[in-house]
C-alpha cells in the first residue's frame, strides 16, 4: 500500500496532466471519442465536489476525477459532460463507484448527455472492470463505461509518439516499474527529461511535462538535484530557458 504522500503526488500529477493535455489525452487513450469532439469550440472544466468520498464504498482516499464540458461535431447544439476517472489500484467496488458518480452528475446537471471514462492505471493486467449490474424481480440496471488499461501500451511505441500525453503514460508506467528502486527511477526520470527536449514540444508543454513527471517519479533531494542539473544543461544547450522542476 502506498503512503498518503505518494497518493497525493499521484493525484496532483494526474490532475495536472489532464488539465494541461486533455485533448492529447483523449487523442491517445480514446481516439474514437476524440474525433467526435469539436475542439475548436473549446472545453470547460467543472466542479468535482460531486465526486467526494462515498462512505459505503469503503474508500476514504479519492484519486483523480475530472469533469469537463465539451461540444460534439455532429451538428447538434448540445453539450456533453465527460466524467474521467483515474483508478490507480484494484478495488472490488470500482464499477459501483463509477455508477454512483454517473448518477450524481446526471442528476445535478439536470440530466445531460454524459460519458463516463475510466483510465485504469494499476499494475494488475487482469483487472479490467467495465460494467455495473444489478437485477431484482424484473428490475434491471446495466451501466457500461469505456476503459483503457495503461499497461496495454507498448513503451517503444510511446517513445516514438509525438503526442505529449504519450510521455505522461510512459512516466506512469516507468514509475510503476521502478517503485522501490530509486536508482533505477532516477535513470528513467533522466531519460524522460532528455526526451522532452528532443520531441519538438513548445516551452509550455515542456514545463507541464516536467511537473507531471516530477509528481509521478518522486526522488530524494540529492537525486532531484541531479535532475535539475540535467535540465539546466539542456536549457543552455537549446537556448530555451524554462521553469525547472
């Protein structure tokens, strides 16, 4: 079980990633949905107070929930709310949790068209929940939600992608892989920092990626100093001063 501090860093890292790279996230993880959204009309992040902990779910620590309003390309005047949930650990109540948050948003926003998405960020390749079902005496409820499993992504393919969110997924996978091995995590973090400077990202994208990687791959002060020195060296080489981690 990870510490409270580690969970909070995870939360902060993924929240920042989704807010900084929402279109890129959906393009990489849910490409069919991405293609249906009219990004030229913009999007709006909404209050997530509705997603506060539910005592009967047996979960006191919330991870990352994002609620965002988007417009579709189908020509209809409509707004679709996307509820995006990042799940970092296996829990039996997860489908119920998704259903509870769906109907909370559905009720509170006066019955909008609503899509719930789940990004499964845990390290169990066999855990793939996507449905909540209840049935009694002819009364049935069946709620299915699209999911994506980060473990399914090939790291070599992510390394070749120009999408900045590919580097977010790569950082997450390597954080899982190197947990408990700080020396290996340092090497992987340094490699990711180098990649940020070779993919042609603009300065804001690089700064946002720095922040996400720093949250997801937490090191000692001494190790982080090594990372900062590399950043400063790369900034000087490319004549592109940025806000360091």
